[in-house]
C-alpha cells in the first residue's frame, strides 16, 4: 500500500473550501439498522409497527429515542439526527455501495469509498495511515474502487475487544530485535546505493520512498501506541462501558470506539468502525436487544470523550447503515430491508447540535419532510472536510469521474 501511495502525486490540502472537520469516525451498523427501534420511534402507531420498545425523551425538547438508547438520549443535544435518509436499493451490497460512495451501483464501475477519496485528496499525516478500518473492512465497498489500492484502508486485522489485542504488522517478527532490524535496514541501503550508482539517477530513491514511511510507523512509539488501548485510565474505560469478561472486553463497541478516538487523535483522517449484526428478518427484538445497550453506551462515551478532550468540533462522527428495516413487524417477528426512509446520526465537525433533520411519516415508512439523498449526504460530508465533491478524479481509461454527481451541500445540517 505504501509503495503504491509513494508513486502517486498527492493533491494539495486545499480546495477553496474551508474545512470544518479534520477527521471522521464513521460507525457502520452492518445489516440494516431499525430506525423505529432507535432514533425514530413511533409510539402512536399500531403495535405491529411501533414494536415493543418504549419511547423515551431526549435532551432535545419534544424528541424521543427508543428505550435502548438512554445514554445517547442524554447527549442528544450534541447530535444531529437525520430521520429522512433515503435511497432505493434493497440489497445489502447495493445499499452499501450507495451509502459508502454517494453513487448508486453501476455494472461498469466501482466507485471509491469516502475514506479512500479522503486518502487520495489529502494523504497521510506523518507516519499514520490516512484511512483505517476497525477491526476489518466488513464490505468490499469500503475500499478504493477505481482508485489505486494505495488508497484502500489499513485494517487492524484483530478486534480491540480481545484480550492481548495487537495490530498485525506493527511489530518486528519473532527473533528480530531493534538492533537486528537496524542492521537489515543498513544492508538494504548498501544494495540501493549500488543500483543508484549504476543507474546514475534517483529512480531507486523514488521507487522505494515508501520504505521510509513504513520505517517511521515501525520506529515511532507514539504511532504504535495509537493502535493500543494500553495506558487508558480506568475512568475512560468505564466511560465507554469496557469491562473484562474472560478473553473478551465487553462491550465490544466500547473498545472499538475508543481505539477510533485514539487513531484520530494520532492523526488518522478517516476511521470506519463496524459493529454488530443487524439483519434481523426474524426474532428481531431477540437479535437487537443484546447489541443495543453496547452501542448506546459506547457511542455516548465516544461523544462525551471527544467533547472533554476538545476534539468534537474537529471530528465528524457518523452512524450509518446500508438501509433501515420495514415499518411493520413480519409474521416471523422480524423486520425486513427498507431503504425508503431510515435514520442516520451526525455529530461534531461542523454539524448542528441538538437538531433533527427531516422526518418520516407516522408509520416510519416514507420520508415526509426534507428527504436526504445519498448524493447530498456524501457531498455534505466532503464539504465538511474541505473537499469539493464536484471535482473529478481519474478512473481507468483516463476517464474523469466526479467525486459525487448531482450532489448538493445540505445547508440544514451545518452549524
């Protein structure tokens, strides 16, 4: 990845747009997250629509969340809840492509994810990768699409909720201490210098500049520490709800969200965290009840922690899913795929505080006010980062492609 990245010219960190967010933490709830059982309850709807969860008040007057979102309700005055997200894709992968790229799926081209575009436009800060997924990329559409693989995500490769968690490739192999590593580097330098003299140009230096980036990451205690939860206080761990339970820390959400905060603090530009399994076609409430409190505690802890550290205004936090779930509970006690209206959450990074954008109808079935398209959503995220989404990138065949086509900045989301 670093070798490919070194071969490409990085664009200047300026597009004429004033960036409000320096980093993004994107929480992806894979499988389809039920909006009426979280951020858009319908207590006056018939039972088969409203479900079994109660609606509770939030810090936003007149706004209610479901009873599994108690801690998030307490920090709702720092959020913007979008209740009118909409598209037309009922398939998981097609929905993922839409939400991750701002483009409806095409048989001719896979578009790059938001994280990959940010990597392409701005590159890394110091030795840290610009785009990281925690713990792994749960979808192929979180990748670089038609861009170079250099702009794909760096994956942790392990769940930070596991005891003894370590990121692969950030430590020397067994039996290789620092002295031996430095000796190997010096041998490589000798070989490179030999070929550099033969070629009488700087081709070797240019081709292998990525090694210096890799060395910096391996040699920097501060960078390696960002990928670890060691050193976090008991109070911070408690804030995220983290408690040991055998070989795993519970809740897993807390550990993942905390590592995301550490990564943006260390300079990572875009972190996508995948949490949970939300595809509940049957026994819907049995499926979500073990997961919702973990999400609630971890997310509220993340927002509180970022605020306390002075990072919330410069960090855009997103909760999204590929679509919502059907307003009516089916015969198997489940909810099916529903892209026509669903909820997402935005916070920090230039977004309004204590706001609800748009609305669904009385059954949470259709967007009733200010529908938010995937194009406008993606364009707004890019705008907050200082990227002009109307500019073009180059796809295979030297064909220019706009970062987002026909998208507009949704001013109603901005502070």
